[in-house]
C-alpha cells in the first residue's frame, strides 16, 4: 500500500498518487474503457458475489463491500475526516481506507502493517457517515477490517496490550496507570468500597471503566446526586469493562465473552433501570450486546446518567430552584459549552437532554460551539489517543480550542473518556467537567 500511504490530502501529487493507486488495480482514468480483467468505477455491483466467494472476510460481506466500492473513488467527505484533517494523508481519509481494502479484496494488495496502520488510525467518530448522502458506514467497515486484521495476526501491539489489560484488570487502562491516578479512590475492578453493599435496588449505577479508572470524580458526583434525590441504587461488586474497546478494536469474540459475563452480573442484581455514566456502555447494552447474542431482557430500562438526572430534575427528586435557606446559588453568570461525544450524539442521537439539564441549572448560560450536535467534532477517540497519541492529542487540542472560542470557562461532556482527553488538552482557562460533576457543583452537593 506504499502508493497511497504517502499520498497527501491536498497538493499536486494527489492526482498522480491516486492514478497510481487506481493503476495498481488495473484501471486508469485516462485509459478509456477498462480492459478485460481490469477494475473500474462502473463495475461496482457485478463482482459482489464473486468477491464474497473468493474472500471469506468480514470486509467481503455485502454491506461492507458496498462501502468499500462506493468510498474508494469518492472525495466528498475527505475534508472533514477527524484523522485525515490531522495527518493530511489521503490514506487516512475514508477514501484512502476504502482504496486499501479494495486492493485487498481484489488480491492486488494484502493485509500488512501499513494497512493495519490505516485501519486502526480511525477514531470511529462517524462524522463521515453523517455527511455522506448515501449514508455509507465507514465505522462499521473499519471494525470489520480490524476483525480481519486480528485474525491475520496484524493487530497493533497497543491493541493487544489493551486486550490483556481488560482481561487481567477489567479496564483498558493498565494497572500502572491506575496506580498513578490513585487507585485508592475507586478500585480498578469495582466500585468504591461500601457502595456495592446496597443490594436489591431497582436502579443499577454502572460506572464504566473510563470513569472508574480515569475520572472517579464523576462516579462520586453521580453518587451524591442519587443520594440527595433519595434514589436507592446498587453497583456491581466487581464491575469490569463492558467490552466495547474489544469490539471496536476487532476482538469480537473476546467482546462477546465480556458481554456474557457482564450480562450475568447485571441480571443477578434484578434491577429495573440501568444508569450508565458512559454513552458507549449504553450503546453496548442497548444495541451491541443483542448483536453479540447477549440480551439483558426487555424489561430493563437503559439510560445515560444525564437522562436519569433530567428525570430527577423534572419529577422533583432534585431541586435546581432556589435554595431552601434562601441563599442564592453561587453560579451567577456561569458560562459553559457542551461537547457532543460521538457515541452520545451520532450513535445514540441524544442531543437535547444534556442541554436541557445544563439549561435548568441556576445561573448557567450555555453557548454552543460552531461544530455541534450531529456535526460535532470528535475529541480524537479513545483508541487513537492510546495507539497514536501524536494524532489524538492535537485533535483534542483543536476541540478544546473550539470550546474556548465560545468564551466559556467550562466545557461539559457526557463521556468520561472525552472528558479525560479534553481536560488533558485544555490547559489553563478551560475546566472540563462531566454533566454530573457540573450538576453536583452548581447545586453544591
Ligand atoms: S462515506 Fe460517503 S461521502 Fe465519504 S467517501 Fe464514502 S461514499 Fe463518499
Ligand atoms: S469515522 Fe471519523 S476518523 Fe474514521 S474515517 Fe470517518 S471521519 Fe474519519
């Protein structure tokens, strides 16, 4: 894949690199009609069955082939790819990824470390899909390609380490990092000591590994909110990762095993409402687990913490009005902006509830970023941050800069992973909080 890995997103070399790449597949734009055995942009559909037979790969499945064949010669979303805009490499845009995979499907190229680099250097943000008039699903194709790479023994070493960290410690973040962050606050496998004692409660609070491992202050804030609202809740004694990092990195079978274990733990609580601090966990429990063959039961309501907080604010369990003692809240003219995490927005389509929670807080003014809701820019994504910090960190810095442009002093998120990356990038002048932390702070809990 050397031809494309070095192609720039802009500049005069793009055309020749693309022509070379297409030429490697037996077709050139200036060569007239494709000759026998060559591959051109007009023969998209006729080869589908033939390719499935020849390549028993996940990327050869019909839906994924459609994405490969549509994206390989399309330029329409390359200007907004989260990673492509950072690397300025054509190979790490949707088109570049598709062209690499088409080459593999046709046998003109093969899976190798360069293709692995192109495929793992995607934040799965879904911004390309949101803008695509055909709704071609690049994140699903990328996950499929990662599965194929795992089976080919070509997963990056960082992904393998993450897998071991989840297996051994129940979190993608290794124990050394946990020690550095102060594992005494929240232990690496479960909830804060004592919290798990509240058994047989209708509400299960699922913290998620990013909050447990990286931002335990979010767990503490949510516990305060539930206590003040007199909500009886429980937490899993030995909570472990929901398995989504495994699913995203191509370890589908391990993700399924993780889902089976977590599913059994959740069922044992007999809870009626599951509240998660992480939108990716919500997506896992709601949509991905059934796809992996693990059903949590039709009776279980699965909510993001912001939705549960909104419910408490509207049913009177949580009071955001004047304080009982008449003393005004200290939050006069508190300007915040809100970052739509990719999984909360483009996957779960939960845009308004976090804004309604923020808007209901006394003295808080919400200012929108230019790129918001379904067009929100990504923070760089957890695995890109972990495997390619030289790419992920500047992406987070750019997003923090967009927040600062609004004049806000606080950037609010609903994803502990985003909060972690954005707070590392923010520097002075911008505080990054989860919506639960904001509520607990403004209401002085
Ligand atoms: S996702 Fe849509 S817009 Fe982007 S390259 Fe593929 S077909 Fe084109
Ligand atoms: S999911 Fe995001 S990072 Fe991946 S190709 Fe699409 S826009 Fe780029």
